[in-house]
């Protein structure tokens, strides 16, 4: 399934990251022993599933991360994106020897992921819409493949529980499992979160994150739907606008900011949360909110807040603020800390390699060293925290971690094997009326 983020979103994320150089420097800082390990001579074959912008970018970064790899297979729900994606990868990598995708290894359809996984690849890149991800991840780890998976990892609690099991399988099989929470691989963010976690600002008492930007992929009007197009195809082509496919803007996009909050809390799940949100701009048949604010709570009254909005023409910001007992930390036009009087006492001024490249550099270095990275536990916690916030916003109820994780609400249809059949779109949630399940 192709995932084509808008230029607005990509520019927004890139400008916030301010990343310009190659990824090796940050990898050396974080995993020097892995990068200095003698690589083996085995060629690693890569397959990627979901030929949109993120999948295309990830494939190129994977090919740049290791000297002895090749792109072996690709898959997408639709035929259209595949050739354009391969051309973009080739233009980016500029090494024909690393691209070896024969026509018979270009797979199309809802079962394309299975065909890529079974084509002889060693590592798969999962970048289809999130509603499909739990099934794709389970198939990959059961087949013994290393995985790079984009965020979020699921769109409902049953999906998260499936991912938890997949993480266990990956650990048992000693498989690499790296998550697309890319800020965890950004040098400046690693440094400032290090300050938060090493006691430099004292005990963290409250954090606040923003994700205020434009919509990723606005929903087209219903009268633009081609005659005869099935419900599933229409939804998949407009995946961002349906909760079961994207998880909502909070879970699909602002999950990066949720991940910041969890990072500051040492990846300990919140006890509970409340939220307010809704829809200002007509949904045109979709069913996601376009704004939501969540208040999380931990032990000893520690709080975390996020404000998310994706509406055109509004103020934009992607920042993070942490308040400690000895000082504060900020991600806003840089990464820095202050004392309690607001006087800056530290600022990150080190290298800023491309975090997207770093995550692949470290992934492949770990495989070569025989010490595969596994981001599974924290990626599950951040994903579930985002879904928990959506649950609170949609229902208007206080939601505890146990309630959220054990929820029986299964919004993603199961065992989708073909495009036929009718899928009902649940109505836009109404807080106070929509029930928690």
C-alpha cells in the first residue's frame, strides 16, 4: 500500500529536524563497538512493502547503510506506485548493482506483503498504512526476517496485542526490529533527552509537546470516487482519513510527539489520561478528528500534555518542553536546557546527521555485529499511549492504561484478502456518546 505524505508534512518534519549530514557520525556515538565490528560477507537482500514516499525513502536509506546489500523485491496494494518508487530509489542511491528487482518480484495486491516476505529477502521494510501493519509484522517475524517498521505499529488495542507477540517472536529468533520513531535516532534529541534522563534538570514533573501542522492527505469529496471502486479500495487509497487505517492524526502523525513524552518518562506507560478533541473541517466521508489535546498522568502526579492539530491556515509548531525540579529542557529552534530562572545553561551544538539515515545505519551495523537492535518494547508503549489518548478523546472518558490495553474494540477489519465486500465507515466519534469498548 503506498503511503504518500504531503509535501507540507515532510517539509514540516524536515525543518523541525534540521538534519543535513550523513548518518555515520551519530551511529558511531551511539554504537561504536557495533560499527567497528568486522562485517560478514553475506549479501543482505531487502524487500519493501508500501511504495509511497516513506517506503521509497526507507528503501534508499537501507541501500546506503551497508556496502553489501541489494533491493530484491517490492510490493504494493496497487501497481501504479511501484515503478515510480523504484526510479526514485535508483536516482537516490545511484548504484545499479544494489537494485536487483526482477519483474517477477514486483508484487501487487493485498497479499503482496506475503509474496515479498517469501521471495528470499533477509530484511523487510514495512511502510503500508498502519491498519495493515500488525499482520505484516507478524508474517515477517514468523518467517525469520529482520524488520524496519514505520510508526505507528497498530491502530487499535487488539492490533497492539498482536504486535506485543510479534516483538516476543523477534526476540526469540534474535531478529532486528527497528521502529520508525526517527527522533530516537536524531543526535540533538538524543542529547537533550539524555539531559532529561541523567538528572541534569532534576526530576521531570511535567512535559508538553505540540504537533500543530496541516493535514497529510485531505479526504476527496465523495463524488470524485470512481464508479465501481470498492469500499476497501476507496479507503485504502485515502487511508489517512479513516481511523482503522491511520489511527487518527494523533496516532499516525503526532505519535512522534507522544513518543517524546514517553521518552522523557523513561518509556513507562501513563496511569491514565483524559482528552478533548473534535472535527472543525468537514470530513467528506472520513472519520478522524482534526484536533485533539491529551493530558496524561503518571505516579506522583507527574503530567504529560500534547496538543495536536492538522488544519490548513493555522499556526504551526512542533516543539517539546520539559519542566524539572532543577531546570527545564526544550526542543524548539534547537535543543537546550535552562535553570529555573530561564537562563540557558546548555545547548546542543554537535553534528546533525540525517536521522532517517542513522536509523538504518545502526540497524544494519547491529545485524552485521550479531547484536540486532530491537525497539519493540518502547515502540509498543508509544503506539498504545497514542491510541489511549484517541480513546479518551473519542469517548470523552477518563481512560486508564489497563482499560486501553485490554480494550475489545477491533476497528481494523481482519483477514482482508480481496477488494470486494462492503465495509461500513463508523460515524465520526462524539464525545459523551461514543462508548468505550
